[in-house]
């Protein structure tokens, strides 16, 4: 049985570091953490923005359509 929860969805992901914008598909129950790991980001080193608002990494992807991933650096 095919329902809306089994359909693949997509959002636009922009990497702030290199300016690359790409469309990424995700499953109905995926979180931002799942998507970032699958896309090759280290989740401890990123800030994710939806418009001008930072969003938590455990956010479900259902209502996101355009995110920007900012890779942060720190040193000592």
C-alpha cells in the first residue's frame, strides 16, 4: 500500500562553504541529522539555517524546503 509516508521527498541544500546548491531526497521519517550524515557532513561541526533561523539537528525534514549548511571551525 502506497501512502504519503512512504514517498520520497526533496529539499534544496546549500553548502555555505563552497556555495554549491543541490537537491537532496529524503524519506518520510528522516531528521536533519540523518540527511547531513548521508550528505557527508560532520554533524558536530555544522550550523543549519532555514532562512534566517537556525534549526536543531533533530528536526524532522517534513516541513523544510530550503536549508543552508554552514561548516564551522574552531581552534585553540
